[in-house]
C-alpha cells in the first residue's frame, strides 16, 4: 500500500498589495472600508490588472508551482502529474494545467495534466483526486496540485462588490508517493454538491450556452455576475457538519485535529464556525486580511502560511474545507 504526502508548499501573488483606500482610487468605486474590514477581515489584496502587471492565471499557477517544487527540493522533470484547481482558467481550452506542465518541463513528457473546475472548491477536490491517483499508481512519484484565481480579470468596471472582494493569487503543494507506514500522508476527503443552485454567482458568458457577442458586451451581461444574493448563513450551516463527517470518516474525533483551514472569504463566519465546533481560533489560519478573497487559491495559500509560520507542524492532523458557487464543497484530511 502507498499514500500521498505533502512535501512542499508555495504561493504567488502579483505586485504590491493594494489596501482598501487605494483600491477605491484604482478601481473608481466606493464602499464602506471600515465595515468591510471588520466583517470580512479584508484589508488588502493583490490584483495584477490594477497594477498594470501583464500576468494571468497560468503565470500565477506556474510561479506558485515553482515555489512549491523549490521548497520540496524536487526537479520539475520528475513530476508525473499536474493538476490545477480553478474556475478562472487561462483559456476555455486547453487546460491551464497543460500550460503549467509545458512551462515547467519544457516539452513533451509522460506526465499527466488536467484542470479541476468546481468553483472555489476546486483546490480541495483537485488535492483529493491527485492524492488518490498517486497512491494507486506505482509509476508516479511526484504530483503538483495548484489552486489559482484570477477573478479580477472578469470583474466589470464599476462593480464595487466584485472589486472589493475578489483578488489574484495561487497556492501549490507537491505530493510524494510514500509507503503506507510513513507517519504523514493523505487520509481522506469528502464532497457535497447542489447543482440546482447554479444561478447565484458566476462567470456565465464565454461558454457554449452564452457565447460572448457584441450585443452581450453592449448590455453588460458578461464577466462576473451576481444573479441572486448568496445566503449569508450557508457556510455556517455547511462547514461544521462537514468537518465532523470528514474526521469521522477516518475514524477520528474533533479532538484529534491540530488545525483546520476554511475558504477565506469572511473572517466572522470562520469565527462562528470555530465556535460551533468548540475549537479555539488558534487552531485555524486566516489570510484574507493580506490577500482578499482568492477563491480556489485561498486554502493552499493559508495552508502555506500556517506551515511556514509554525502553526502546522510535522505530524499534525489537518482538515481543509472549501466552498464554491454552484454549489460545490470539498474537504481534505491528512497528516502533515
């Protein structure tokens, strides 16, 4: 038997941080910054477009992956699988992971490469899939899983909601196939989905149902669209039972957990969820104060900081939980 083990992490964000007052000037919008910081915890973010930086999704993913490989001490040519979790891909086709493979390995190899698109839950689901593939395939030794986000590329001018929330970033991990007797490694994951709720928020133009046309552009029906307001208590209801179910699936208890990381969109929600679970805030990591909301990148970015800042240590049992529109939810449980 074998399993997958995280041996390296890396992140990337473009340019200098943009705080809330500067964001209002650069984007030409107005919002209550004090309320924003108090409720959501978002104080700054990185946005390539507003800094005039010519980088997009594939650039972010490539640089986070390079950082993770350097952290792991692994040559990119040794990687047998590249998985990118995102709902803001470089192109509709080909997959962003294919571009990342080409940039890191420089040409045709035997590596596999594909994207996972499950809204902002894409990274957790990609990690679960990659870990299972690595454990099942003796010919694979290393895999790279990246979560990446470039929603600002889809935000329309004057959209105060979009500009104040969403930001650019990428986080990546390197997985190694190890023997089952290794004390560290991937344990399990869970998913929940409700596709009847597809029409709340998303990027609906650009696919086969709603191709981009001049008429569509003139009507402003493109890019990030909020069709219905999201239920404010959705994650409060979803996350606690999902954490419990994930640890129970592995035959563990909440008391066995060392750290849990959630989607980084609202600090007050995370505080409420930790209270429901009966866990102290010291057992979680929040990074929305410095990065804003980076979708499928936010969980691996928070994980990277938790590791590098000593909140997650070798041997610790870690649970990751991410929610995405549509809606999709994924969790991971592993020993670091």
